[in-house]
């Protein structure tokens, strides 16, 4: 019973657990869809059980042999949700059907996690013709990568400006028309600051993130954080489903963002404009994160304008704003009026088993009736990708007159494009928001902040 | 014993006698075996859920692994990168500042409050204060961050409002690199005060009253009483409280993550945040493990120093 | 607790009993009371804000000056909480997990703490250092290997067990109780040995009860930590019905964080109430424990 013995025991214990941990740490993509019996398949589906209960029940009437297990992943933003999904993958229990937004599309596709849907879509083209006819090619292109389609978009959101009508009325301003400019915007922001029931309103507010922060501003200033080009390929999709559509011309196999250009003069100009709004006292403190705080201010009549997509409409109603007390419009024009959007859809795990059943589920979900079974789709808390769903009735719940801008951002504006989101978009977003925060807090000039951002983005590209 | 054991098999007999021996070595053996037995559940739990995974992480730090591709052995590259990474240094700097600010404020405040509350003879009042101070501890880190994030808001926050009423200009609590660490420190102190307070309360309550009374009769009063008598007697408690608090704060994550996401820039980014971001954000699990390892060593070092110094000032009865 | 008279009237100065020293003492008491009340206000203020804002509609939430006492109580936010999440089930989960861990930790930590404090065995110091060292490992560092252990090795993902088993052993609790056990003099053991008690009885009948203040503290702190744990359930649990309540509250934020703030705050209030109740109840035992813990001569 000497010290030596117990130390030896301790080391043995350590050795054993090290081996165990080492073995367990090797990532093995097993077959996770468990086929039990002849045709029965179980699929792990990344979604909220409550929202999809009706959908799954209806699906099971057609396909009783498929069991859907829900994996409810929560997060503040899409990047965070992607991180959680990856954590599950790292630990060996990934989902069979995931849901990803633009922020993660190329991540899953580029790393081989998501399965290409092109062949299946073409094989079932008769069945899918209705869906593709109803969905703008802009969205489809946004879910393609290097020539193949990886997701079927379900909903999307382009960045528009929302107006708090009571503040506008108090300032004696009308909701502007479609062609309004950045100068009109500035005038409205100035006129609506410092009014309201407590005389402490702000004209314009925004959140520091990737989608809808100052991104729409550099889009309308006709530039981008990264250079853009279209990947080749995708002809099969375009010719099969969009043969006669002018909007589908010139489209390729998905977006590529080959190099960073964070500090080009137009980018600097856009950032200077936005930071200038804070300096002029027109914007409350800018924070990183989701938009819940902004919504609170908007609803309490302390914020006149902010950026949001279709997803705000329904939730403003939920938060207690009367239909008709808020309105929406296209983003104001600057050197252009190019809009940015993000879209989301389901993807199928590569090599996870049960792909056929998963594909049936995806097709089932692309139908209008199915989409309407999802509560928050039905109550206008997002923008459906299907044109036929974007009707006066659907949006009428919100009381907005300009609801057509949501889908028209795609149909009427061929230059609308997705937010820049290459394979390493999570890391890119961190760099983007970090330097943006230094500029908005006034600790770095926009030029210096963007120079710093560019340097780190270049290093990021070099590492990948 | 002879009659009972006559029917038992010989081996058990020997063992039982060995264990039950009234000799000194018998007791020693009892204690030793009991010691190991008592420790078993804890050791098993810690090995399976902490030591083992830590070693797994250690192994991981020698690899480059981004989840999608198989891990690639790169030896000490992660550590080389760690040492030349300016941002990690900033993370350590921030963590150090936060730890110093938070822990010093915590220990002083908690001790003072515990001393004062201890003296209250009114049952109702003392329960009231005890509950009031402990209440923030009951909130989750996320809830605290959300709430105080609102209160510290530059434009619409309650704190700036009241500061304005007494003539102080609005402070950019969460949006200025100069002040953000103070805001987070205050949030953390608010949330953790009750915890440390209870520890000190327990410690003060178990101070031997006869020693205190004897000291008073001898004329010790006020500050002398505190520094010469109470603090030394309380030293095991102080050691415990400060070691625990420092270790906790070095691992700081929830509040800065939720309140500022590390901003503006990197000014409120702690080391654990950076580790989390490299791993779960940038998918560089090898590098993240290297960061975790460096933090572990730092914590080990700091605690080791504390214990070493404690030999000088801690006094066990 | 020393009587106040002893302090203000040192032997030999009876004539100044009501003099300067007395007034000084009264002033001291007033100042300390004021300080205590001020600190209490500071700690309670955010709570008041949460409660009062949760009773207001979102449109009113940010009005300044804040209405500390809401004029029109809008309880609909609370009703919304019940609509949006399976509140009672998640509460049940939280209770089950937390109580299991608390009792588990009391058991393992008292045994281990006693062993380190009072039992001599080879390798004791090294083992204690190892145990202590585990406290310094950031939880986030081990989360992926732990997930692997739980999911692949033990097959417990998405069960309550995933949140319970890792929490049963505690370095912190062991450390805490070790300090408590070390603070209890050896005399008791010597007396018991003379009476012929064996080690186990010494532990169970004498030292274990004497350390009850330490255990009360451990119980309260562990309850609180486990109840509020957010990060681990986030990783391990996938089905809403198995979430503990802290995770359920985050659900209230909705898709892309567009849930109403007042509802989220209402959720926070609701999920904190049980913990507060437990604390208020356990507080009495804490006090008695603290009183008993003082070793009388």
C-alpha cells in the first residue's frame, strides 16, 4: 500500500479512459436511419414537433412506414443553429433531414454533409413542376452550390424597411413610394427622432448581424463584402423547370464568393453613412444578436423605421400591434436598389440512410396545403417561397398595403441576391460583426474598421 | 469471536479478524479501505465525465479536426498558433481584468454584508436580508444577461435614466470598450454576491463564540477585532470562497456571451468564449482544445499559487 | 452572538456608558442598516423590473420612467407562456433532474469530503489535487467528449439521465465538505473510539450530522446551479417534452428571436418561482444548520 501502487492505478485509469475517449472521438458517419423490418424507416428531422405535428400526421397517411423523430434545435440566429447541428454530427448523432438557411447552405453542401437533390428533382420533374413554377428562380439559385441543388426552399426573407405609422403620422409624413432614395430616408429618420408619446423616439434602428444589418446598405450602394460570380452548371434545372422564364436567364450553378473586398470605397461609404446615423443621434445603440429588442422598441413607438422581412409582419401582430399600424416598403435606392435576402429549406443527410423516404418527405413539404399546416407559415410570420401563397388574403392579416413588395423583390427585381455566405460563413460573420461593432461604437473609423476586417478576411480565405 | 467463526470458512475468518483488529494497524487499514470506498463514487464520476473527456480533449489538441473530415495529426501546431495569436492574448487580458474586478468586489462586499447581517438579532430582518441578497443567484445566467442587458441599455435602460436624474451623463455601458468590462463585472457581482455571502455567513456563524468574547473582554474592538481575530479565524472560509470564485470567474462565459457577444470588437471576449467560438463557430476543434488546455493550466497555476500562499495565512483550528 | 453592551462598555469605564461611545455605536448601527437596505434595494431592483415589465404589454415595456408598480396588470403574458411551451411537464423535468443531482451530490460529496478530511490512506494528497484540478476544467472544453460518452457509450441522449449522471460526482462539493469536516475537532472521534465505535459509525452518527451546515449550503447551491443549467441541456436534449424549464423559456423567444419580450420575462418569473420557494423553505434549515454548526466549547 505504498504511494507507488496508487499512482500506478491512477495512471492505468487514465490510460484506459484515454483510449476510450480516443476511439469514441473518431467521427464515423454511420447509418442513422434505422430500417426496422421491410420498409419501415425512421428519420431524424430537425424541426419543432408542435409546428410540424399536422404535417407529419398527414405525411404518415401517405407513407405509414416512415417514422419521423423530431430534433428540436433552438438558437438565437441561424449560425448558432448550424453550430448545434454540427455538434450533433461531431458526437455521432446527426439529423437525417435538416433545415438550413442561406448562412449554412454552402457549409453543408460544400463539406459534403448535404445530399445533392438535382437528380431526384429531375427524375420527379412532373410531380415537382408545380412547385418550381411557383418558386422564383432567384431562390432556387440561392440553394445551389457548384452546379447542384441541395435544398428545396421553404420560406425566405428579403430586407425591407418597416414603418411605425403612428410616428410617421405624428411627423406629418406619408409612407414613401417604391422609388424613394437614401436622402428621403435620411429626411424621414430626422423627422421621426425625438417625438412619440415620451418624445424619445429614434428614426432608425438596426441589429449587428449578417442578414439585414448594414448589409442592405452596401447592396444598394452597388457593392458587396465579397466579390461575386456564378458557378457553372445547373443547366438541367433551368431548362427543365424554367425554360421560358426571362428571370431564369443567365443563371448558373449557384453563387461563388471568391475574394473579400471589405474596404473598397463603396463599402466604406456605406458604413460611414450608417455610422453617421448613430452619430447624429438617429439610431439607438447597435447590438449584436437577433432583433427582439428592436421589436420591443418598435412596438412601444420608440422606433420609426427598421429593417425586417416578411417574418416581422406576423410577429408584430403577435406582439400586440394592431393591423394597419405598421407598413413596409422596398429598401431605398442609392446607386442601385439591389435587395438582399436569405432563404431556408430542408436538406437531406448524405449517406445517412433512408434518403428515398426523406426525399418523399421533402416533396410532400413543398405542397401548398402542407405549408399551410405550419402555424407560423399560416399566420404570416415569414415569406412563403411559393408565389401563389403570397396573396392579399395571406398578408391581409397584417393590415399592410405594400405587402406585394415581399415577393416582388424577387419577381420585379432580377438583381436581388442572397447575402454573402461561403462555406466558412460562420467565421466570416464573426469577423464582420466584430469590426462593425468597433465602427458603431466609434472606436474605429469606418475606414480603419474595414481595413481590419479586410485583413482578417484575407487570412480566413488563405486558411481555406 | 471464536464460537461465531467456528462454522465460517477460514478465509473470511482471517479477513474479518484482519479488518476488525483493535490494533493500530487494524484501524489504519479500516480507515484506508474505507477511504477508498468512500471516494469511489466520486472518483468514478469524475473520471468518466471529466478526466476522461479532458484527456480526450488533450488528444484532440494535437489534431486538426473540423467535424467533416477525419482528424489530421498536426502535433504542436495548434500550440504554436496559440502563442502567436494576438486575440487570445486579448482574451486573457479581459479575463484577468474581469477576475480581479469581480472577485475583489465580491469578497469585500460579501464579507461586509455577512458581518453586518450576522449581528442582526431580529429574525425577520435577517431572513429578509438573507433572501434579498441571495435572490439574484437563483436567476439563470441567461435570464440575468437578458435582464441586465435591458437595464444597461444606453438609450432606454433604467440605469442610465436614474443616472441622468442625478446629473450624470449616460454611460455607454455595453457599447464602449472602456466601460463594457465594468458593466459585465457589475452584472456578475450582482448575480454571485449571494453565493459568496452565504459562504461567509456560514463561516462567521461557526466562529467559536468563546474566543470572540474573550477577545472583547481583553479590549479588542472595531478594526482590530476584525483584522486580528475574525479574519484569521475565518481564513479557511476566505480561502474557500476566493478559490472557488476565482476559478468560476476564469471560466466566465454566460454573461458576456449573451450581453455583448464579446463586443465591441474583442473588448469583452473571455478566453472561454474564444474557445467556444473556435470550436463551435469556426469548427476548429483541435485549436479549441488547445485553448482549453491553456486555460486549464492557467487555472491550475493560479490555484496552486493561492494554496501555496495560503499556508502562510490560513489557520486551521 | 456577543451582546452589544460588552462592546460599548469596556471594563473600568462605567461612567461613559451613555457617552460618546454609545452614540458612536448607534450611529454605526444606523449606517450599517442603511447600507444593508441600500444593497438590498440594488439586488432587488432588477427583479422588480422583470416582474413589473412582465405584467405590461410590449408597447409599454420601455417607457421611462419605469412603472415599478404596474397600473394595468396584463396577465395575458403569463397565459401565453403556458400556451407556447409544455410548462408543467418541463417544470417536472427540472425538478426531477435537480433533486436527483442534489441528493446524489450530497451522498458522494459527504463521503469523499470525509475521506479526504479524516481518513488517511496512501495517495490521499495526490487524489485530492486531482479532484480539485477537475474543478478547473472549463465545462465547455469537455462537452464534446462528454456528449460522445453519453450518446455512443451510454446511449442516453435525450433522456433525463443524460443530465443526471454527469452531475452526480462533484469536486466542488467534495472540497466544500472537506473544509467543513476539517473544521470539526478530533475530540469527537477520540471519544467515540473509546466507546468502541468503528469508522463507519463515527462517520454516520457523529461527523455527518455535524457537517449539516455545509451540506445545507451544498444542497442549496447545487439545486440552484442545476436548475439554471442551460448550456448542457441545450446540447443533450432534443425533444421539447424533455426540456428542463430553463431551456423551455428560451423557446419563448421564437423564430429569429421575434417573441414578445414581456412573454419572455413572464417565463423567467414563472421559472424562477420554484427555486425561490425552495430557497425560502430551505433557508430555515440553513439558519438552524448554521447555528448548530458552531462548535460549542
